[in-house]
């Protein structure tokens, strides 16, 4: 009888530990696809392709963006580009990803910015719609002229 209670307590303790580990473990989240491309038109500043790389950690997500649609006219220091990427959310609404974490950009190089930070919910489907960049007080607005390929980011 005593041996049976000990085995039961041991089994219960193991079960409690297993459940605790599951509760405390970070939620595994994945975005698919992780990389996408599209084209932007930026008015007199140019047009060209853009590459977006998305990552997710729970409800927080980041998108890094590089585009040949805009080139740096002069050297731009790290963190000097304020960016807002607007994306369609689930085909009806919009959401924005913002940040100013650009690397240093030599004159003539394509603009690269991010990670841009945003919030997502499970199942969100996001597709880039526009990009607004502010550097040295100059605002450049780019609009998507193609669909995001291979498709929207699904979180």
C-alpha cells in the first residue's frame, strides 16, 4: 500500500512538472513566408523593388525592409531614418510597423530600414501597402505597385 502511494505521488509530481514546463515555455511562433518582395513607386524619388523579412515573437513582430526605389543622396547615419510601413491586415484593415533602426547608409546605396516593430495576432495576414520614410526632415512616401510575392505574411 505504501509503495502504491509513493508511485502515485511520483507520477503526480512528474505530471505537475511537465504541465509547468509547458505553461512557462515561450510560445513558438512562426511567420510564413519569412521573406517577400514587391515593387514601390516613390514619386520623384524613384521606383524599384523591395525585399521584406519578417520575424515574430508572440504578439510582437518585426519587418526589415530594403528597397532600390530610394537611394541615399548623401551618407546617412545609423538610426537617422524614421520609417512607417503600412500593411493591409486580413484584407480589410491596416496596421503599421514603425522604427528608426536603419544601418549607416553610404551615399548612393539603396535604403535599408528595420527592424520595424508592430503587433500581430495569431492568423493575421499582412501585405505591404505603403512606406513612409523621413530623413533630415524630408518625407518620402512610396506606394506598392505590385502584389507581395510569394504572398502575404501570415502570423
